[in-house]
C-alpha cells in the first residue's frame, strides 16, 4: 500500500505496510535520523515530531494514519519559534548526552507555538512527556523562557 504525505515540505511516497510506525519510516526509509527511538510506547518523547503543527509521538503513529498530512522533524524545524528555541538551547548549553534533545526541542517548539508566554507550570505540563536521563529539566525550562523572550523581542 502507498502512503503519501509531506515531510519537511517535500512530498513523500511510502510503499509499505501502513501499520509501520512513522518513526521507522523516518529513520529507516527516509534517513531522517534526528528523530530518536527511546521507548516505543510514547512515554519518553524522544520520537516527537510535529504532525500538522502539533506534537506527535512517531513511535506509535502508524504511517497509514498520516496520509495527506504534514510531518515536520527536527531536520525541518524552522521559523521564528524554532530558531529561538534552538538558539536558547545552545546559549545555555542544555544538552548533556543529547539523546533526548530533538524530542525536547520539538516539544518546546510546539509549546511556544501554542502558548507564546508559558508559565513554569505550563512548561512543566507540556514537557512532562519528555524524559531526560541526564536530568537537564531546569535548563530546559530556562531555555524555553529565554526562547519566549527572543520570539517576543522579534515581534
């Protein structure tokens, strides 16, 4: 079966089992390796992508369910909010090992796109599904606040 969708703005055609998790289509077939496998049950957030602009765990999303829709991975994340989040991440050196960071960044972009001035509680709630073994949560929260200020300053 063929599934067609947009990936980072490009038309994609996947000829394969529609039940294949999007994560494996991205990594194994499309070579978009920024999206990581963490748990396989949507509990860690390492596989977070945007589906039509909303955060989605790609490890539990069958590729057949996204036909005609738009997927953005860390490789395709751009724009004012994405640029601010990436800059804030670098400025305060958020990652330690870095494994979870693409999922963290995608979740942060999703949060700031929906709520430009999040409180600590908003951030904690939105990022609760992203696990970091290195426990960089304090820096993640600060980077999100810093990114929000950058976005506001550009407006």
